[in-house]
């Protein structure tokens, strides 16, 4: 039980002292919690022994009132230190996990971890935030009141005190057995949540494909199965927990009975006063409540532990730039030196070398799957090479932090993702502190200002998640606007006009022309006509560089580039004929 308290204090970081003070003050709260019970028992004792006086009544009422007021004050202080701190802790942890996730290698997100990551952010952190501080308070108060109560029982009569403490020891063993059940099943429950969330995300993300191929029944069955599995896991958890919890409570019912029997036996044997017996019987029903409270929060504690363990697994995952330093680049050429790279067992790049001079344009050309996108991913250090070096400004990217590298790079890819936020905030992703004048200027250069202003709320128009409320061409131009606003010296461009209509293609080409002025540019070329003026064309095939040069030379050589050019030329002249 105390392990979760230590874990929450460790997690609190800059707020540790607040929680430690809360525990100290909880001790005094515990004293004033038990004080009214002592005063009531003392009053009963004096009444039964016929020794009470008016002055005693006034004194007891005064002390009773004082103890209640002081307990309320201490409880308010403890709640203020704990509850408010809990929300601050987990607000910081959300930001912390966001910072950590952006520095993990992309491979981390392709290893079946999306369900775990989503569960941590949407379920685990929220659960611990809601119940963590209140549970910690119950645990601390439970142990404090149990210790104070045991001392009181020993003061009343050492024999009755031993019976009470023996009940605690036996109850602790029962609590340990309950813990084993809860630990096992809470882990199954957390795994079930992750599997369920993963299945739901997969279903929602692929809903268009599922509908198109009429697979709604087949794919929804998988989601239904996950729901049923989680239901069965949860019911089994509650069933097993209920059994051990009943056994746990039975020990305390037995302990209460034994204390009452012992007190009565001692009273009838004239070993203790009958008034004292009555006082012990009254107090016994309150004595075991703090420890029983620990049993009632056992399930919450173990679920929190499982949640925090999954959180720790993510936050302790090695980041890609752990050894990196903040380096300010003085130049912005790019060089690949004997680079090899594989996604797990699949080798994608094989010992490739080429250089992109500063403020020049290099086009990557080749069939699908030849490694073009992988090259840009390695420049941005979304992945790390297994062999060779990727240099930016003569600095190995492995020596840099992700932030110091990526602040020099703008990326525009075919698949544009916009946040569920205003157009303004989506554009300002490129430069969060940009002025409105800078945003407007960037949007004008990206040829998206006119359609933005045509929206009902202009720049304050809310873009639905992923940009679903905008056309592909509009999304693309907004992504170019934020790249222009960032004004980074290196631009990585996965040709953005492949899947847009001719009107949008014209605007996007104009926007790209504004973006790449005086930049070091790597373009993934799908339409060869768009890169015929490149300073360098690198032709890839099955992860190797097959050709390298300029368009005028490559078009004269027998090879892949000439073949692709001829195929593209023939494709432009195709037409549908009547049968």
C-alpha cells in the first residue's frame, strides 16, 4: 500500500514538499479524528461510574468542539495540499509525455504500442489523477489511525491490545492475498483496455476502406470481440476481488467479536471495571475501520500501480537523441556517407552516398518502395541509420538533439495532417510566436489567403481533425504556409501535387516556388517534369543509387531515369476510346 504513496511522491517532482507536508499534517488530523471518540468514551465511563460533574460536562464539550474544529482545519489544509497538487502534477505529466513521445524513434509507434500510448493518455493518467490523491489520503490516514488506535488499546488493557494487534497482523496477511489477486487481474484489465482502444482506433481510422469493401460486419466483429473480452475480464476481476475482500472483512468481524468477548470476560471476572468494558465495546466498532478502509481501496491502488507502470514503460523508453547536444549549424548542406538502413529485417537503403550542396535542389527519383521517403526520414532523424552517417552542415545528426536539428528543417508531404483547431493556429505551428502580419504574408505566398478569408470565420475557422473539412489542395497550401512561416533553411518536399486537381496544382506549384527560394531542397519526385531543372537528380532502385546527374544528361543515358521519363511521356497522352 505504501508503495503507491512513495510512487506518487516520486512522480510529484517539484511538488514533493507539498505532499510530504500533507502527510505530516495528516498525523495531526488523525489525532483530532480519534480525539472525539476518546472524549465520548471518557464521558460514558464517568456517567456509568457516576463520577461526572457539571464542570466535566463543560470541559468535555469544549474539548470536543475544539477537536472537531481543529480536525476540520487540518483536513482542509491536507486536502488543499493534496488535491490541488494532484491536478498540477498530472498537468505537468501530460506535457512531459508529449515532449517524450516526440523524441521517440518512429519505430516505437509501429510496434503495436498505439493502444498502450492512447490508453495511458486517455485512461491511465485520468484515472490516477481522479483517485490518486484521495486514495493516498485514505492510506496515510488509515495507517496513522491504526497506529494511534493500537496504542490506545494497549493503554486500555494490554491483553485486549494484543488481541487487536493480532487481528491486524492476520488481516494484513489476508490483505496480502487480496493484493495478489488484484495485481494479477488489474494487469489483465489494463491489457484489455489497451487492446480494446487499439481495435477501436484501427476500426475508426480504416472505416472508409472497411465500407468500400463491405467489410463492416467482419471488422466490427473484431471490435465486438474486444468489448466482450474486456467485459469478461472486468467481471472476473470483480468476482475474484469480491471473494478475497469478504474474507478480509471477516477477519475484522472476528476481531471485533474477540475483543468484545475478552473485555466482557475480564469485566465479569472483576479484572477491569464494567464502565471500562462498556467504553471498550463502544470503541471497538470504530477501531478497525481505518484498516478496513485500506481493503476498500486495494483495487484502486493496484489499478493505479498498473496504470503508472504502463506510464513508466513509455516515459522510460529510450529517446532517439539521448546523447544529442544543442548545436547551432553554420551551413546547411546535406550528405549521406555509406548509409544503410532497414525497417526490422527489411533492408531499404544499401550503402548509399551523395551530397546536397547548400541552397541547391536535389530530386529523388525511382519506383515506389525504392527508399525515397526513407532518405528524407533519415535527414529529419525520424529513424537512425544502422550503418554510415547522415551529415547536416558537416555535423552527424546523431550528435544533435531533435529540436536543434528540426528547427532547421521544413517538411511538406503528400499526407497533410491538420489539428482540430483554428486555421490560424494550424498555420502558426510553423512559428508559434509569429505576428498576424507574418501569418498573412505567409498565407499569401502559399496562395491560401483568399480561400481562408472566404471562410465564414476567416482565420478563426475551426478545422476538423485531420483537416477533413478542407479539400486536399487547401490542406496542402496551409501546410506550405506554415513551412513558409517557419522559414527553415532546409526543405524536404514529398511532391505535393500528385493527387490534386489541375487548379490546385497550379496554386501549389506557385506556393512551393515561394517556399524553396534560397533553400537547401530535397524533393521526392513523382512527376519528372517538375524536377527537370533540379541541380541534381538521384535515381534509386531497390535501395541503391543507380544513376546521378542532371536531367539533360540522364535523359541521354540508357537506364531507369530514361525509362521512367518515356513512360511518363506516354502516360500524359493517354485517352479513353469507345469500344
